C-alpha cells in the first residue's frame, strides 16, 4: 500500500465514523479528468496546481496510446459525440511519463479487457516506480493483478449498477481493494459505507461544480474526478480552512 503523498495539497482532517466505518471529514483530493490525454492540457493542469492527473491508456498494435477516443480499424478514431482524424499524432504513454513533472501524480485508466495492456504498462512504469505517485484504474480486475506488490495504487472502476452489485457481493471474500472509482449516479450514503468495507478509498466521477463536490463529500467520498478541477480545488480548500 502507498502512503498519501498525493493528498497533501488539500489538507485532510480527522475522520468520522458511520456504522463503524471510517470516513473523511475534510475535502477530498481532486483528479483532473483526462488532463493527461493531451500534453497541453497536462501542462495547463500542472500550472493550475493539479497534482493528480488522469489519462486514458489503450493498447493499439502493440503501442500504449494515451487517448479516450476508441479506434475502429486504422481509419477512424471516435467517441460518442466525436470523430477524429486517424493520422493525427497519438500520444504515447512513454511521452506522457517523460513530460509529466515528478510532483504530478498520474492516474492511468486502462481501457479494454486485455491483460497484455496491463503488462505493458507495468514495463513502461518501471523506471518511474517510487519516484512519483502512480495509480492505475480498470474495470476488469485481472488488469490490476500485474501491479500487485508494486508501489502503485490499484483502483477498481464501476460505471453500472450490475458492476456495483458484483463488487459489493464480494465483501469479505478477498483482500481489500486500494480504491474503487464509482459513477456518481450510483452513490448514496449507504452505498458509500458499503464500498468502504471493501476498499480503502472511494472515488467518484463526474464532479464538475463545487456544489456537486460538496454533496458527494457529505456522502463520505475520498476523491473527486473532475473536468473543472481549477474551480473545485479552490472552493474545497476554502471550505477546509473556514
């Protein structure tokens, strides 16, 4: 398990308890959502003070590409509302790691079910292990297995009710998870308490206004993944010092 070097920039306070499960009593850490997918966005997030940046990693033809856009053969890059030219430069994970300040923590969201993706990410991260805070996030548990024993926080991603039910059903059946990232629409106080029984950290997305951040904080989450980190961080810092 890692320590908490990536939490220091918003002061964490004492913990309260709900039904015997510890929960945070101060503002959580904030992750700059997809800010690592473009170097310009990465550097902007670093200038704004974001010390934890999320990036999407895909395996394509043996390469680790940093992008949220999916590929449909060699000719199309697409997302739900967007198409992109396939000949544009595709950021590689190695480039991202080189360009990122060692003070910046990276949360790498592994896209796709192939274990080989995780194995190649492990190799790419080896020169950086212990030098910066690193987190990997994946929907499939088998993608987190290659990181066991490494100084990398492993987070299980949950975006649907069925996935959440399966995760909660395993409570007590295995080792605790380092963390779980759950879509905000699935959260209420009861779910947050149950998640804390299986994971050390509860993280949620999308959280794009200070008001929504405060609502989720009251539910007991530890981390917020946001497209508006530059607005949310000052608001929560002010709340913590009030």
